[in-house]
């Protein structure tokens, strides 16, 4: 039994860390698969010495090490009850780069897309391209032999591997690379662990019977996507084992071995030149799936860069989405399937010739009824449509989920039509609607049956469908694991796929590499059962969770948390763009991801024996650095809205443990600002004093926002509004009223100048501060009051406009969850807009007189508020700031600013807040000329920009008001 003292001692012996608290064991119990195993501990090694120490510890204590990078495995590769070894935090260096040889050496924690950002200036890139490429890491790509949509042109990771530096099971090191047959023989005579490995390989593969068995039973050589078992068939190309190659590279055997043979510490890869600059995608329409698959054989004769399939089911998922409708521009009729066929060349003229030849060949063979050509940026729209349709399939409300088990089959291209026909029969037998999402050009089919793995009957079906599909793949001598690996879900079927003799050979191979079973036990050989250790207890009594917010759109808060499938989009780095997840980007800790928060909440809501299941310190810890930016609500493919769940957690936790003085001050800041605004100068002097900051728990480095000399409410009472046929209501939020009153005044003046009557009515504050601090009873009362006030006056003719995005957008978001009168709340939500949205709509209708604005030149750069980006978008800001004819406007790809309301003021969060700003926004602003005006609609954003860069940002309203001629 390994106790905490032993684990503490292990941690003290490392340069890195070993964590074995309940929270971290929970976080690392799952990946992107359906499995859950609580690990012994999680280690974060800093160097090779640490890894050797971990191997020694595992050997001595008879436990296994589970290597992990991004944790996006679909088959359960990095789930286990041993010691998780996470190299994603410290093994992240690009070690060397040889431009002339077109090679690069990296540590296993280098992100694939980040590597390509580094390589792009040299005209090179790493070709294999997974759907997780913006966060998956090279160690995982090697472990799985990843390939992706570009494999028909650039091959698989195994084809790019040159060298692997690894630590073996006895702690010794080895470099696996291309060597001559003579060098191989020499190594078999060395009295080392490495020598024993080479001798074992030689002894096993020299046997003619073994060679023939491998050739007979392994997948067809023409299938380049094959990850089933260990790639011993790759070694048969050597002249030592019946092949013709004078060299051999055992690194190819390690590729696809899922960390079960050795621990890789550096990887050398062959690079490719960047693709040609011009591309055309031919989106051929077919009446049936079968026709499209037969056409694939013809299409693949045309040197394609992409050959992807999407079927009618995926297309139908995009029909009723206004945002996706614009991406359906290429569709004609109601096709049963679309082939996305991409050709590329260095000039558009050459590319047109290639596309025309492809279309002519398809028409000659009577394939397809429509062959639209898609160009430039529109190609990305087609890819996005396919991805969005798939996302909709995976984002199912309730317990039925699209389950990864048979989603990775690959057969030879010529077998694909017949295979699909038989496969569809299996799906029909089990009343499953087959959805065809395929790398058609590679013969790879991704299909996930819809199952409820909380129920025994579906767990039984889980095994039945997987088993029958495995037998069908074997019939066509295909690969059951094309690119996602065996892991837990498919390893059990390897004997079926390659025959028992070959399977026993793999077991002996594993023993030679890893005699003490130190590396990733239960994967590939002697596999864990595929229908055990699932995320959910089978036939459990479903927990009932009472919440103050309405989560009926997800059938409750627990099922909202369960929507997280572990895909790890929240781990994408800064250079990947977007906002999610700012806290992870700042700390690089799994604990601070969206995935971690959803998984931890799921774990405790499911398994807690407390009356208040939210009352756990682990939940407080995991939510602590959440900035409530709401990026996850839009950027997470499952739309896991952590911000709303954090608000609920804070409410439930504080109900049990009390509300702090500081939280009360922040939540009720509008009440205290009303008192302070009677003497704003005195209040501002006091709140910016060091004493006040220390008393309130505010970082002394912060500048506290100053109250306006006159509130907007006071100004409005003195203002004489202009009447007009076109009227709008102004929502005078608490931030604009007390802090940014001049912006509010600008808004009124601007709207009146443009011909609108600005109406006001007495109303409550927005409740934003209460929501963010978890004061949900108070927030609910505020919400109900405002809904009652506005329900009869806000219409499409008289919309509600707001200055501060987080305040006005609450009507479209949290109010729907909090309001008792939901119907009225939804009606108000449809007619509530930021000023930018309203003016952009009016501009499109031709209702804005652009001649009213200056013709002077100005350069503007927009930073979007996080809630604005998640719930509205920044395009409206871009549109309206382009009204002055000589304004040059760009949107900064800036992520989150880091302030997040009160978060950035709190002394314990100050450093993370500033790091979030430094990750993207601050450097971009510092690199902007002083004469360029920074624009930000969020009050917190403007303060953070000033604190971080000393630049003054203006609201778009002020920019336009100042631009009036």
C-alpha cells in the first residue's frame, strides 16, 4: 500500500511535483473517452532525471505509469489507476531545427499548431493534422500515430518519424533511429536493456512463420491509417526480415504504441514544404452515400489535398441555425452526401485546370449531379459547416451521447462501398441511424452510435456493436484503429483483428520492452475490459440537484456539466486565437481549464454524500480562477457554460459557509456607489488609498475606478429629450450611471443626433455584480423587478439598448435562467441590444445618415468584451466604427483582458489577471502607435488596458459621438 508519506517523499525527490489531493486525482481520472479510473497520483516531471525517478518508483512499488500530454485521447489511452505522468507543462521545448534537412526535434509537450507557427517563416510545416491540432501535443501524436484530414497528401505521424529519444523500463536511455542492418545486429549483442530489445525483435521477426503470419493477418498494406496493436509489420520492410530495405527504424514501432513500450523524451520529425498558395474545393453533390463512395475511387486519382465526406444528417443539423445558414451557400437541392475535394497549385490558373479535370472525370463516370467550386476564405466556411454539423450531433441534451467505440475504422478504398453497405445493416439491426463522417480518401469512417452508458442495456449494446464492427473490419482486412488508437475501447479486440498468434507475439514484445509492466498497463496487450470503468455508474439512481437558476435547457445542472466530453478545446494556446480558457493560458494548469471545472462539478454532484453537494473545498479551488468570461459558452463544442455554473456554485457554497465582507461589498457596489456619489471627490480619494484597498482585499497595485462627478441619472433628469417617431429605451446600468456617465451622455446625444428619441424609465441595476459573486437570491429579485418594468414597453419597435455589454447582455443570458416570468424575459431578450448591435442593424436598414460624420482620417483598433464576443460578437462594433468614411478599423485578436469585473481587483487574483492581459492584449496594444485609438466597450476592459499599458481606451459610442461633423 502506497501511503501519502511515500508519495510526499517521491515529490520531494523530484524537481517537479507530485500531487495526490482529491481534486487532482479527479481531474486526471478521465480524458476524452468514456472511461474513468482514479489514479494514485499525478506527477509533473521537469526533466529526464525526474522521469527516471518515477520509473524506479513504479518498478519498486509495482505500479504503472500513464503518460499524458493534452489528454484528448478518445479511446482511454491516458486513463489508469497508476501514476499519471503529465509532461504537458514542462516538456514543451523545440530543441533544434535543421532548415536544410527539413527536420525538427521537439519535446513531447509541444503543441502541433504551435510548432507550425514556429516553422511557417521557413516555408515548412508538420503535415499530419488532427481535429485537435490547436492543443494536441507531439507526444500524443506519436503515441497514437495521428494523421487527420491531410493524410492522403502528407501521411501519418509514423511516416514522419525520424528519431525518438526514450527512457526504457530499467531507467536507461536509448535513441531509436534509422540504422543499417549491420548496426541492428551489433545492437543485439549488447548486454543492456536496449540490446535485449533488439535481440528480441531479431529473434521473433527472423522466424519465417512469424513473418508470414503478420503478412496474412495484419491490415492490408494499402491502408496507410493503421494503428491496431504494435506496428511490427513496418519492420518487415527490412532486409533482415524478408524485406528489401538496408535500414530499419524501431522508432516506427514506438509510434502508435501509446506509451506502453518506453517513455519518449524527444522526437525528431521530417517536415514538408507548406502547401501551394492557391486552392479550390469542389463540393460534389450525390444522391446517395454509396454513389459518393464509389466516386471517391475516381477522385483520388487527382492528387487531392483533401477528400472528406459529409452526409445529409450532418447537413440537416445546420439547416435551422442562422449563423450556419450563410455557410450553406454552395448547396443545391437536398444531397444525400457531399464530397469535399480540394486541389491546390501555386497559381489560380493552374488550380482551375486541376479542378476542371476532376469535375470532367467525375461527370464522365456519371458521378454527382452538381459540382460547385469554392474559393479562398469560403473553403474554410465549408470545413466549418461540416465541423459545426458534427458538433451539433455531439451536443445532444440528455443522457444519450455519441459514443466513441467504432469511430476509427479504416478499409481499403476499393472496399469502402461494400463495407459501408454491410456496416449500415449492422446499424439498422440495432436501430442506430448511421451518420457518415469520413476521411473518404483514406478509407476512414468516423461513426459514433448514440447510447446511454448510464443504462445496462446500452452498455451491452456498446459491446455488441463494437464486436460486430470489429468482425466486419476483419472481413475486409481493414484496421479497427485508423488514427485514434486502441486504448481501452479497442485493445480487447486486437486478437480478432490480427489473429491470436500475432497477439501473443505482441505480448512477448511488450514483455521484452517492459518486463515489469511499468508503462501504461492495460493498453494494447492484456487489455482492460472495454465495458468497465465507465464514467458513470450503471443503472444508478440519478442525483436530484436543486438550483436557483433554471437549467432545464440541459435537463439540469448535472447534465450541463456532463456535456463536457473532454475534448480539451479549453487547452488551446494563445496563438490558436479565441478566448477560452484565459485562466489555463495564464497558469498552464489542467486545474484551470473549462474541462477541469465541468469534470469536478460532475464528480461531486454525482458522488457527494453531503446534503449540499456543492459544499466542497475542491469545487471552490477549481472555480477560483474562473474569470466568468463565457468564452466556453460559445467556443466549447459542447457549449459547457462554466460561468453560469460558477455563479450557482458560489451561491450554494456561500449559503453553507457564509458570504465574505469583500464579496458583499463587490456584489452591492451599486448601493454603496449611490451613497458615495453624494461626495464623489471624497469617495474617490478614500477608495484609491492604500488603507482602503487593504481593508477591502484589493490589490494595492490597482487603480480603483473613480465615481463620476455627476451620475447619468442626474444628467438625464436635467436633459430635455428630443421626440421622434423612432424611439429606443436606454438601460442605465450601474457601471455607466456611476462611473462612465459621460459615455452615457454621449450615447443619448449620438442617438438624438441620428434621429432617435431616447426614453428612460426607473429600473433596478443589472444584477451583474450579484451574479458574478454568487448572490443569486438578490440577482433573481433584481431580474424579476426589471422584467416586470420592461415587459410591456420593450418591443421590436422600442428596443432596450445598453452601454455596458455585461449588463445589457444579461437580459439575453442569465435573466432567462433567473426570471420567474420566463416568457416575458425571453420577449425582452429578443429586443435587448448593445448600442453597437442596434446601430449596425439600423445601418444595414439604411436608417443612419452617414453624411453626419467627419471625413477626417483616424486609425482604430477594437478590443472586444468577453461577454460581447460570446453572446453578441464584435462585428457590429467594426461596422459602426467604419461609418466615418476615412476611419481605418481593425479588431484585435486579443482574447480576454484579464480584469473580469472584480476578479482583477482582488489581491490574490491580481497576478493572474495581469498575466492574462500579458498573454495577448497588452503586447498588441504596446506595439500599436500612440496615434492609434484603442476602442473597448467594456468598462473593466478599459481599466485593465490602462493599468497594463497606460493607454486610454474609448467606448465606440464616444468615438462616434466625437466623429459627428
